[in-house]
C-alpha cells in the first residue's frame, strides 16, 4: 500500500463524493466529502461505522440523538441504526466501516 493523503484532491462537486482508501475482508476505510448545506436523510445501514471529522462541521444523527461534530470529533454508529448528516460547512469525514454482514466469509 502506498501513502494516503487524507486531505488531497477534495471533491465537493456533488451531494457526496466517497473515495475508498482501504478495503479488507474485515473493514473498509473511506473519505467522504459533502458540501455545505447538503442534508443526508436519516437511513439505516447494515454496517457499524466510526466517523471522524477531518474538516468542517455537521449535525450527525444516530437513531433519535443528534450531535454537532467539528474537526477532530468522532462518533460511532452501530449496524442497522439510522444515521444522517446535515452539513453546516463543507465536510470531510473518514468513515471506518466494519465488515458487511451480508458478505459471507469463505
């Protein structure tokens, strides 16, 4: 694996741009860029995900709870729990997602 620069080549040209950085059988690491003003509606995901804010700020929902996160803040959201994001500024987050339970191990 080569060096990864987390804040290089940021792209805010659409509602969200996700760049997969590392994928293994056990976890996935992605950088997501979301422009200011975008509201990602609350929705369930099959994976537990640990989010780290690299730049910007936003209001993250986890179930019925909301958290205003800023640079260097983090939040874990368990598998199958509703999650959403309202971007207060251009937001760059790192998402570390556990293995998709739908993927069978061989």
